[in-house]
């Protein structure tokens, strides 16, 4: 039977796409090899096409996705639908049997290999002779594979005619795969940065702050379940080769090492773990790098300390058994974790790369890409470290590189940051002395400079720095910046060079389109490389990885009492997986399915509840370089030229830290709200509906807030069917409250001094418009049409933002009422009310049930005679009795519970200024008249079920934060872990 050449199947197609101009393996790597010995074996994955394309399922919203996955599983039809066809799987296995090629592994992963129709994978064990038979070419090695030699082939691969195989992967050394061959692709690009740190907030790497992972999670990232005795969902750790292995001759067990570490972290319980290493595991450092015990210990320490009452799995993959062709390639450990149907981890974390850069139309890219589709279909939340070498990814091609084999849209890519605490800040010259002590970040923050404090609050600051001291200062974030600890020396790059782990990557994978959830968020991630290009932006999120804050972790040996300082996105990633496991636990407590594939939920959370993320706006990841004998700098013993291609942090999403770092509790609240809306209340009318052609309609008769934020005066024209509204917006104050600031203030430990500091900051304008059902809806700013870049993410949650073509004015159209989307559609529930007061008068708020989105009570509409009495008759009672909730006082936080809330209730508010005796309503037509003959609006929307009140007759100072109010219909359910 003749062989047919496989397109894009050269060794360089597997390893070096977009990395080099070389056209041969010898040229790309400068090597001379020899045929693999006849007694050696190489294990290869043959990956088949799916019976059906799951893209439509996976790109639907989370609730729809979960319902369909549940139905497919209940019908035992998931893998007959999305696995390989029986015909193709049988045909390929029969062909292999006829050729005498051994198939290894099975559905349970025997011998470390997953072979099954469901996984679409058939692992085969090939001698050089069988390799020649199957692929029509000779396998080569540069040295013994067992001793770390490089495995490769020349030319294209081929397969016997009629063998329908779409993907290939090789279990060849090293663990993380073969690095690409590189050559300079940046032309004459060259930069000479000034001596010193490349990025702010990273200068204490030689004397960093250190905390245990549970301290970082609880005190710096506000994780909801850390510190609570709650059994959390299982986290799987990709640990190729190492698994749970200890140094030969160890006189302790892994259990003893983990228990000792947890005790040192202040945790009085024994950790629970399991190891999946069906072909063995091996403890090894050095050359060959068979496994990486340091990575294993860091991963286990992070998850074990953050979730000590949950279970952790260690997946060794194929293990290291050269006599059987097993070399622990990370692909095998990924696949083992995704297809573990005995332990079913809710989240999988990987600190190990698949470092090769495979051509997008190659069989290797297909194998890598579809691996993560399997994880999504298995309803697993997957987290991948986005690497530790800055924008270069340690590849010397002069470009800003992103790992394209691991840039799956179905995995959460995790970047790294550096946390500088209030206590550490004076020691870092980039934070405390540059450009001068008084104008530094630290100097300005300690002096109370408003613009610096505002920026730091967006980044997660919750306390006025000048008031923090002692132990509190060691666990209070002042600044979070991009992790980039590289320093330019006299003529060199420190530490050691650009091949040392010291900075977070981030960038654009231009080999694939921008994922739908990034497009819906309004993003067009664009590469800084010559020729540009758009694609999948990375990372999605970030967390502390080093620089000025290290993790106290178990040592590589896991010996009891042996603790060291550790770092990397390899710590940030299991931290995020631990948070996902906590949120999955909360989901189960609220009768929701597993969190599973949830990237779209993260971007929706950032759109409707931006305080879910700390917005990192300081630093850069720029480290790109190429080898040059005339280069100005020495790096790792080589002369290099720096090209300056990389990315900087910026407000909102950026290509260094993604959406930002987590505020775990606020993120969990947002995700549960989104999940319940999509899973139970998908048919509830949106505030506006997209018409599918870039326009908008009003789905129901409703009253709408129209509010403008503008950096300069603007004219706003709203058309809602037969209704219209024209408003003139003045310039918003520099520190007019944003949704992020308002939501951050609704944390019990948020400093009242920070709240009061940003008082009396005027917004642009707010008005109110009526709208009829099924009417067209448009917003114009200064006579020009607008866009709503995130509208499809937010319209389910009560608001849509319209942006002017110059970006200087944003008009939010929002509902003034909340719909009670309770857990599982239950009645007679409690709803949490959170309050933050920034008005000096005595205030109180009352919630009452209305009949529609116009605020009607019975036959009465807002402003009509008798409406106030009718509303009072519909008022909700609080858990302490009474219907009025008192404001907590100037700058302070308060919380209350509404009782007897039924699913689908439409809830409105009324504010009373007890000092002046005035009463204000969410519907302006019930308020006092303004100078133009209309009525004064007193309410401002700050995101999902969050509003701010203006408490002064006539509109006062228009800061709309005199009382900030949030309604939460889900957090009190179950165990109430999010209250």
C-alpha cells in the first residue's frame, strides 16, 4: 500500500513555525544526528477527526453549554457525537494491526497512554523499522534519547493510503517538547534601555517579601473559601514524569512532607492527594531533565495550602521508561488528567509547556488544539502558565512570542505579576525613589495624592497607605505590577540572562482568530511584531509570580521542614486553579453544574462586575532579543541585541496581565450571578436586545436610565421607538466614580478614608427615557452614531454602554430596577443588601416590589397620586424587622437582608434623606422638576444590580455616591459562603 505525504509535517512544522528562516533541521539547530538505534522505540499519538464539530456548542453561553452537555451525558451520547466515528477508529486500528504495529494504552490510560474512540487517540509504539513503515521516513537522534538527545526526522511524514489520521504527537524528550530553532526575524530592530530595572515594582528579587500561598490567596486576593473548613473540588496537576516521586532512598513519604508543609503554613489538617502514574514516576534533576520536582512541589504546595480540605491529583503522564518508548512528554500528562474518569478533577493546572511552535495547519497543531477541546467537553476548567521569560518566551528571534500550541481558547492562560506591599515599597527604588522620592508611586501614595491613589485602588488597594503599619503593612498590597525582574547592567542582562525565569509573557497568537469572548469584550488583540496581525490575546488573567513577592513552598524533595522561596507563573497558575475549585464548590452549593470551561464567564464578569479583577496598569514584559556577535549585551554567555518588542500594562485588558488579578470573593459573586441568569433565567427580558446587525431594540415597555460620562461637554440624543430624549452632558470630574470603584467600595474592609477622599466628584448627566416594547433604540453623541462594544455581554444584566467615535463619552443605558434571579428559581428567599455611604446626611433606603419595568404598582405609575402609599404597601421587610435600611454613616459600610423575595420579583428603590426630609425615587418622573420642565434623576447604575444615589434636592453635586447600594440574590443561598 502506497504512502501519502502529510501536508505541513516536517520537523520544523512541528517545532519552529514563525521562529526561523531555516529550511532544514540541520540549519535550524546546527546539528548532526544518526538514525535511532534499531532496539529503541518511540511512542506516537495518532489523533483522529471528530464525528461532529463542537464549536457551536462550546461557543454558546455557559448556561446553554451546560444544559446541552448534561443532556448529552444523560443520553450517553457525548462521545458518540464528539469522539471519533466508529468507522474511522476501527479502520485505523485494523490497518495498524495488519502492519503489525503495536497499539498501547486504553481508555483507562494503562501504561500512561489514553487510547480510545472517545479520546480519538490511538497510541502506537514504533521501532525505527515500524516508524519507516508507518511514516515513510527514518527517525534520527542527536544522542541517546535516554540521555536527552533530540529526536527528529527529515522531510515530510506520510501515512498509508486510506489511513485517515488528522493529528500527530510524539512522546519524545524532553518533557516540555523540543524548543524551536530560531534566527533573527526582527530585521535591524535595536534598543538600548537605560541601566537599571526594565520594569517598575520588581527590584526586590534578591530580598523579596515572602508569604505562604494561603496568605496570598486570603489576604491579598480575597479568596472566598481559603481559611474555611470546606472540602473543595478536586484540582489536577500536570506533573509529567515526576508525579509523586521522591529522591531515591528518602526516609519519609510524600504525605509526611505535605503534612509538615501545611503545618508550617498554619494549617492543622492532613493534605489529601492521589497520584496517577500508570507507567511509573521518576525523581530527576539535570540532564536529561526527565522531570521537574521543583515544579511539582510548588504546584502541590500552592493548591494544598489554599485548599487544604480538597483533593489534589498528580498526573505523571506516560512517565519515564525509555525501554518502552515513554519519555514523559507533557502532552501525555495533559491527556491523562483530562481523561481521568475515576477522579474527574474539576480544574486542571499546568506549569509545564508544550514548547514547540507548530504550524497552524499541521497535524501537530491539530493534536494540541483538540486536546483542550476534549477538556472543555469533559467540563474541566483548564489553567496554563503563560511562561516566565517575558515577551521573548526565551526564543532568540527578536520578536514578541506567544506559545501557539498552548494558546487554546478553551484554556485560561495565566500571566504573572509582582506584588509590592506597603511594608516592602520603601525598599524598591523603582517604587519609592523614581523619578524622585516625592514623585514616586510610594511618595505620592503616602502623601495622599488623589490621582495616584485612584490608580492604585483600581489595582486592588483597599486601605489608605499612610494609615497602614506593622504586620498589616506586610500583607497589604500597595502596588501590583507586571512581573519583569530583568535588569540592564553595564553590558549585560541580569539575573544571569534572558533565559532565566524572571518575567511574565503575554502577546498575540496570530495563528488563530480572536476568540468570541474577547471579541464580545471589545478586543482586537494586535501583535507588535513587524507585520502586526490579530488573534488570540494572552494572557486571560494573572496573579503574583515573583519580583517583590515570593511564595513559601515545599522544596523539590518535599522533605519535612524543608521550605524555600519559589516563584513563577508556575505559582500563579495553580493559585487560579485553586480559586476555580473553590468557585466550583460554591456552584455545587448553589445547585449549579460544574464551572467547567468558563473563559467567557470571566470576560462577562469583567464587563458587568469589573471589581472582580484588580486592574494592573504598571509595568511591561519587554524582553525580546536575538543573538548577535556584535550585540551590546551579554545574556547567558551569548551576545544579544535587544529589539524592544513587547507589551505594557494599561487600563482594562492588556497583553501582559489580561483582565487582571482576582478579587476572589467578588469574582465568585459575579460568576454565580452570571451562571444563574444563563442557566435558570435565560428567558428573562434583557434591558436591550441586539438586532444581530449592530443595532438595538427594546424588548419590553420600560423606563431607562440614560447616564453620560464625558471628558468634555457632549450632546446626547436617545431614540426609543416613538420616545426621544436629548441631554447635554457637562465634563465629568476626574474622579467621578466608576463601576469598578463603586463595587470595590462595597467590601466591608474597604477603608472609609478612601471613600471620603473621593467625595463630591460630579458625573456628566443622567436622564430617564420611556421605551415601548419591540421599538428600535439608538444613541447618538454629538450627532454621530455610537457603538456598544460589550453590549452583548452586559444586556442580560441590566445595562448597555454606548461609546462615541472619539472614545471620550460613554452613555450607559440601564434599568432602574432589579429582577430577583434567585437560586434555582426559588421563592421566599433572602437577598443581601450592601451599602456604602458617601453622603454626610442621615439616609435610609427602602425596597419595594413593582409590577413592571416602568415601576408600576397596581394601577399607579411613579409620580401619580397615591404612588408612595402603594409602594409602601409593597415594601420588603428586612431580617431585623422594619422596611427601612439605615445608611451606615459617612464613608462607612453596611449590610442587611431582605426577606420573602420570590423568583422573578421586580424590585425598585426609594431613598429618604432623613436630614432634609426629602424622598427620592429610582424613577425621575416621581422626583422634583428641573429647570427644563423635566424631572431630576437621583439614581446612577454602577454595573450588575449596583446603583448610586444623589441625596440632595435639585441634584446636588451629582456625584451619585451618597449611598451606593447593591442587591445580591444568590450569595445567601446554601451555606452563605459569599455573604
